[in-house]
């Protein structure tokens, strides 16, 4: 799913597309100001309809925010899918390692390129119940969490990760890249030049990969 670069305005809005128009407006609000900026009244103003019209599609602000969260996750999944296509078609071990690295690389780069959407993507979920929801999937039909899980399954199938170490391995890998992402966009590493950040990203992934394949 490609995140729209601009919200629909009154000229482009067509009846019957109001829900998507509101989500698109919410995406733009999130892109600039993160989850706190996603406000139903502002979204309706940007689309050019009355606030009451929005309630046919969203019961409240939280419902709109949840939809924008799903869209942000789908945008992240798309970036991971794109990174997957750059992995050379080689032996099973190299491909499995490449896919794991692709997940981590795309994850942190998305945070750097789209910090507002990144913050929004992980603002709403209180648990993993919706981690496989189709509305969070990218072009491959998989969500970010599923893409990570599949890459770990590939490591096991290739014989470089012990099967006994597979349960909950998602949390170990996820924690590594998410922690780095937050340090880079909201923490003391946010002033780090991009080229230096790219180097740190790969070193953290090296560490995560090494830990996962030697557990």
C-alpha cells in the first residue's frame, strides 16, 4: 500500500469514497504530527465535509486513528517488501539471512524517513491480536509482523537457527530494531548524521542476527 502524498481536497472528493478520504487526511495529519495530530474534526475539515458526515464511517477519533495506524503499518510492510526484492536469489542460507536483514533495515529506515507515520503505526495496538490483519499488509499480502516471522522461519528451514530457539524470537529481533529506531527519532541519537545512522543500523542487525543464529 503506497501512502498518499497529499490529502484529498473538496475538488477531488467523490461521494462514496468518504471513508478513504478521511483515512488519507488522517495519514497526512499523522505524517506531520504523529498520532496526536489525528483528529476527526480536522480530517473532515480537510476533506470538506461536516463532522457529522464522518460518523457514518468512524464512531469517534479513536476509530479513525486505528484505521490510520493500519495504513501506516501497511506502508511499513510495503517498504519491507521492497527491501526483500533487493535480496539476491542465492542459496537458502544467504536468502534467509538477507530477508532478516531486509526486515530490520526497512524498519529503521521507515522510522527515519517517516517518523510521524512510524510513531502512529505502533501507537494504537495494545497487543498482537491484529498483527496479521489484512489492512496492515503490504503488496505481498503480509504484515510487518508476518514478514519478520517468515524470515525467522526461513532461518530455521535453512539450518542456521536452532528450531528450539524459534519460539518468541520475533520479540528479540523486534526489540533490537525498534529500540534503535526510537533512539534515532526521539532519543539522544536523533542528531546523528544519516550516513552514521545507516552504519549503526547494520551493526545492530549484525548483533541481532548473530544472537538469533547462535542461541
